[in-house]
C-alpha cells in the first residue's frame, strides 16, 4: 500500500514537466547533422501520434517525419466533459498543427490513411497518394462496435450522442442538456470491455450534475453500467453524496444496467426487457482499435492490437508500431497520459534501433484527474515497468477518501496544470 507521502511525491513527479517531457527517462538524443535517411510516418495526430512526432524529432532532428491526420483542428477528449457542463468553451480544447509542422524535417499531411501495405511498406491516402515508409507508428485511437447494442449505429448518434470523440458530438450533448426540461432524466450508458478513459463516464455524470444542480435542480442522472464496479468507485460515490445528493443513480450490470437495445424514436433504452425512458440519452458504444489498425490486419480477435515491448512494434507486422488506445499495453489503461508515455518510449525505441544505441530501460507512467466540480477533483497515478515482457504496475495511488476540501480544490487546479503540460507536448505550446 502506498503511503500518502510517497503518493504526493509520485503525483509531484508525474506532474513535473521533466518526467512528462521524458528527459529523465531517455537521456539521449542524436546530434543534429548525423546523417539518416529513414522516413517515419505517424498515423493520427492525437495524444499518442502528436507526442510521438515531437519526440522522434527531439531524439533525432534529422529524421524525416510525416504526420497524417485528417483534422486540421484537434479537439481533446480530456476536459470535454467540462464543455458539456458549460464550464469551458469548445475553443479552449481545440488545437492546430501549425507549430508541429513548422519543425524542420516534419511534414503534416491532412488526409486519412485508407490502407497500409506492410509488405511493400507503403501507405495509401484517401486522396490517392501512396507514401513509402521505413517505419510507421499508428495511434488511431478507438472505433465503435456498432450494432453490439441493437440499433446503436452511426445514425443513432444524432439523437443519442456518444460524445466519446470530442468535437461536434460534444457540442450536441451540451445542447441537449441545455434544452432538457427541469425534472428531466439524463441517461449515460457505460460499455463493457476495455474502453477509452475508464473514469470519464463518471466524471461526465458528475459535471452534468454540477450543471443541472445549478440550472435544472429537479433533474436526475441515471448511469446504466455494463459492469458491476468501476474505477475509483468509492471516491466518486462519496463525492456524489457530498456534492449532488440524490441526483445520481448508478445501476450495476447485473442489477439491470447492461443496455442491449435502444429506441431513438421513443427515447428509450432497454436492459433485457426493462425499459428506461430518458430526456437526454448518452450511449457510449463498446469499442475496439481505430478502423485503420483493424483494416491493416494488426488487431486480435477482440479488436485490439498486440505489441512487443519496449518498442510497441506490432506482433503482426515488422516496422509497424501501435501506441495509444488501439494497443494492448499490459496494466496501462486507455488514457491520453498513457498514450503520451507510450509515444515517448516508442520514439526512443525507433531512434535507438536506427542508430544502434542500446535502448534505456523504460519507465512508463500515467495519471488521470477526474474533475467533479470546478473546485473538486480526484486523481489516480501509476508508474509501470516491464516484468516478463509485459507492462506491469510497480507503484501508484489514488486520492484519499478522507482528503480535505482543500486537497480536492488543489487537485482541480493540478488538473489544469496536467492539461496544459500534456497538450504543450503535443502541439508545442
Ligand atoms: C470524455 C473523455 C474524457 C477523457 N479524459 C481524459 C483525461 O482526463 N486524462 C487522460 O489521460 N485521458 C482522458 N481521456 C482519454 C484520451 O482522450 C484517450 O486515451 C487518448 O485520446 C488516446 O490517444 P490516441 O492517440 O490513442 O487517440 P486520439 O487522441 O483519439 O488520436 C487519434 C487520432 O488519429 C486520427 N486517425 C484515426 N484514424 C486515422 C486514419 N485512418 N488516418 C489518419 N488519422 C487517423 C484521428 O483523427 C485522431 O486525431 C478521455 C476520453 C474521453 C472520451
């Protein structure tokens, strides 16, 4: 069991830019001017991909790097729950690639990868161009397993938004809450299996409660969960009792929380034969690796990509690396901070092997803040090392149940620091 002091030290360490920047973990870089002809293509400019471009360039400024990302504006999922609750504008979580693209030897192409030929080492773009690569890093995030819940298809998200990829869906869900009548019910359906950001559905419920308590205090929030327990459950439930008494009801999977069918016309969801009617309904669909990783044949039967450690090279194709939510990373959860840490280790591994440098033993880290009101946050932080080839947690800790109001207030402010730090690493400030 980790002590409070160790935990505080750990949080301080993880919050410090030195470790987020990875400089303590990877004390090497190849001098500018040393010749290298390798071309590294990075697919996806989110938490894993943008960070990987930054670190590949830092470790070896001579590398030719091409980032392929369809969107000119990236909208972060972290802090998107704050946008849904009206605490921040969407513009505060939007970033562009201008600074990354201004780096020497870095090119950003706004297009979608539609195929990867891992034999001829060529990538096909939707615009028709083919790009040769020496190594390719994929960080395409998740895709949704449409139809796992009956009637849950792309069209249904115009009425029951997922808001699990930030952007238009975030705005839609925020608008629906704004127009919900006072006394209405907001339903959140939480999927089973591994999914992006395990604490985020409960953070969403908390911040929606913050908004509703202020604006529509007779309203209720119903969380229908596929599972029988969730991350940091005691901390969340304690906060709900303190901040939003009687407003949030959580239903475990075996108690009727597992949704099997939806009916957008009548605004109903079904757990077996039990119907729940909602005024605003947020279905978070079951997930798998981003479509391109599956199309390229990199996923297993469950839809996730197995990779070797410490390189993150695919088990299925040489010189192809998969990081972020799409990969199976041992004890690490599918989080932006995990993707950031994996990106640095993957970049270090690629540069090490290109230059015949021995790769330092990696230390992986990840932390996540859940903001439950503007002045109340909780957190979890973990450090990992390789054990028998698998990423294994070696230490970590959670906010304490007996933490004071002041501590929770400080955590809410640390969350802002974390966000600034991690997005600076992606988009260079
Ligand atoms: C509501 C919510 C709150 C969250 N809060 C937190 C938090 O507080 N802390 C935290 O650590 N994590 C949080 N997360 C999780 C975090 O957003 C993800 O874990 C993180 O985005 C994963 O990074 P990634 O690089 O794998 O995917 P992403 O960041 O989603 O990036 C994937 C990129 O790949 C691009 N792409 C996909 N397919 C292609 C293709 N074929 N060609 C080219 N590009 C492609 C996409 O356009 C996208 O830009 C949250 C998630 C949600 C939903």
